[in-house]
C-alpha cells in the first residue's frame, strides 16, 4: 500500500519537475498542451484571451501558438512576473468585477477565450464547487461578449452540483461542446475542462 502511494505521488510530481526543467512557471502548461493537441483551439495569428493567467504558463504557450502576428491578453488577480513576448499584455484585475474599459480597450474580436481559473479552496467540496461555478459563469459571460462568431472557449470547472448547469450553458452558446480531463491533471483532482467550439 505504501509503495503504491509513493508511486502515485512520484507520477504527480513528474509534470512539476518537467515544467521546472523546461522553464515554465507551472505544470498546468501540459494540460493546455494536451487540449491543444486534441482540439487545435489556438492557431497562428489568433487573438487569445487568457482568464486567470497567473503565473503565466498558458500565456507562454498561447503566445507560441499564435506567433508574433497573433495577440495574447491575460487577466488575473495576481500579477504575472515572468518575462513575456512583445505580443502579450497582462491586466491585474478581478474577473468578477472587471472594468468594462479593460474589455473595450482590447476589442471584441478574440478567436479564443481560455480559463484555468480556480477558487481559493476551503476544503468543503460543495463550497469549492459553487465558487468554481461562479468563476466559470463569469468566464462564459466574458467569452460571449469578446469572442467572434465561430470562436472557441475553454474553461476549467470543479465537478459538483452545478456542473451540468454550466455544461448546458456552454452547449447553448456554441455549436459543439466537449468535456475533457487531461492526463496531466492530478488524479485526485475534481477539475475537468469544458470546451465550446463555434460560438453561435
């Protein structure tokens, strides 16, 4: 039993070690890589909005995928301190009370909106799921405003009582919706990703 537990924790740390070796600030980069390989959400020249972008791993990957002719905009409560390419901009702001001036200044012509936001966890799965749902609703609302027709949306949510309601909301706003759990997600995590393809 002890050996199995040790093996599992080593597996979980594999991505953290790899991220450090490859000079990414967080292991979450590999989740977006998996999703990108499967669904090809971000393309060269795209304009991408990254919600909850700190510490910046998704910003770096998105910037690489869009290339210098693309544009990547990040928003997070926490500042991003890593060096970013010239075609990336970051705003330090609260998604739940976002100033419309920020959104207007960047235009409403994004090809992709991605969100890896997670609430500060309390240890109570019902409270944490409800907080996650609120963040997801905010992300979807921003995506509905900012995405061009045909645009794509990617959002992390904690599985809980509100999961189906949020999944149905995404289905109603996009031509196709998918549910995906990356291999690089921690096995014990209740996080899952909902993908909306082809904004109506």
